[in-house]
């Protein structure tokens, strides 16, 4: 498989994004924000629809559009009495409706839309690798605040007494999730991008007793699943996005079965 340049590009981008996704996914699991990642993935679809209609590069609109949706969700939740999942649902429905309405105005856009919905290994190029490198480096630079964000997710009141601002952390987390999702669109598609943030961290959560172990394990599981998924895609002639996500799912369900067995024992 690695005799082909496109496979190397997909592997490099996939591992970098899986590492970033596992890191931020630990916070998603800790704060129970799985629905937020789903909402942002569909917000990205709305932005892609606008880009295809205008004939612009999809990432040029998907990146700021999804980031705006992420910050908007947090802002609405903080400034109104609406629950977080209610605000997510509103943005979720609006983005999907917007994407469908825009795509209906452009003839012959179905094929392009499917590629961005479910990913295509052939779409991975230098821009996507550069974006993946940028996301991974930006994630690495935030490690110094990992402990503070972990405390905010565990006990917001205690974090405030230590001089931290949990609301500011919510904006940072939402923005980071948006970046990871948009960066993963061409690899696994907008529909499956949320899996990078949820499935590896959920798998790690079944085994880990500390948040540090959860974070490290989620990164490792995410990276390994990309390697396994891309090889499965090559050997069984499957789309790369679903293959990667199915590899993550296999790790998760195997962990569920093994943990259940060990507890009964």
C-alpha cells in the first residue's frame, strides 16, 4: 500500500489528526460533549454546501463556518436559559437544512458532496497535510493548559476558586473540536469526522482509571486505528473513511466484550 504517494499522504494526515482527535476527545468524554461533535460535523456539511455552490475551495468556507458554529453554540448556551444540547440541536438542524438548500441550487454537485460527506483518499493533498500538521502542532502547544482544563471538566467550582474561567475553556474546546472535524473531512468525511473525537476516547475510558491515562490511551488508539483502517481499505478495496472508523469501532466493541468478561471473572 505504501508504494503509492496518496497512501502516504493519507497515513501522515490520518495519524496527525488521530493524535489531535484523541487528545481533545478525552475532554469530550469527560464533559459529555458527544452531541456537540455531531452538531459540528453537520455544521461543516452546511459550509461545504455553500462552498460548492460558490465554486470556492470547501475548506476555505468550512473552517471559518464550523468555527463560527462552535463558538455560537457556546455563546447561546451561556447567554440564554437553553440547555447545551438544545443549542446544539438548533445549529445542527440549521446547518443541515442550509447545506441541502444550497446543494439543490447547483446542478451536478451530488458527487462532490458525497466525497465530502464520506471522505475520499484521493482528495488528500498538500493542503490537507499542512492543515493536519498545523492542527497537531496547535494541539501540542496547548498541553501546558491540559491540567487546568481537566480540573474545569472535573469540578468547575473548584476551578473558579483557583482563578480559572471554565467558560473561556468551553470556547477553546469548542474551537478545537471544530478544527479537528474540518481537518478530517477529506479523510473520513463530515459524517464520520466525529468518530475521531469520540470512539478512541470512549474505548480508552473503558480501561483507564485516570484522566492522564485516558488522554494518552485515546491518542494511541486513534493513531493505531488509522494505520489498521488504511491497510484494511487497501486489502479489501473499501473506502478509507469507513474503514478507519470501523477499525475504531472494532477496538471499542472488543474492549466492551473484554471488560465485561473481566468484571464477571
